[in-house]
C-alpha cells in the first residue's frame, strides 16, 4: 500500500510517529518520506489487514500535525525493505 498524506504533516514528527505505529501494528516493512510538495509518502508492505490498520491511523485523529486528506493505492508487494524506515 502506498499512501500520500496531505496537510500540515512535515516538521511535526509525522514520519517518526508513522514508523512507531507501523512497528506497533507489526508485520510491516516500508518507509515514510517527506515530499517536496509538503506531503508525506508512506509505503507499507505486509498483511493487508496490517496495512489497513496503518491507513486507518493515518486517517485518524491521533496523528501529529493536521491531516487534510489521504490518498492510497494498493498494489502487489515488491519486497526489498529490511524494516520500516524514515527516509
């Protein structure tokens, strides 16, 4: 699953909290990275239910900053991520 998170999501610890929640959910690999246009891109691979739980968190009220929208796509996992990283 790849998600693009819009709003005030840079400079507020958003990537750190995303990684922490991915680790809390468990079974996920991937990364969270800032994009030049102010969004955060989140790539998560693992069981679909675990990815959906992370997506629910991204859309929830418990995120740092202020999320105004999340767009996601689902695709076949490509692998190659050793864990869940902040980039």
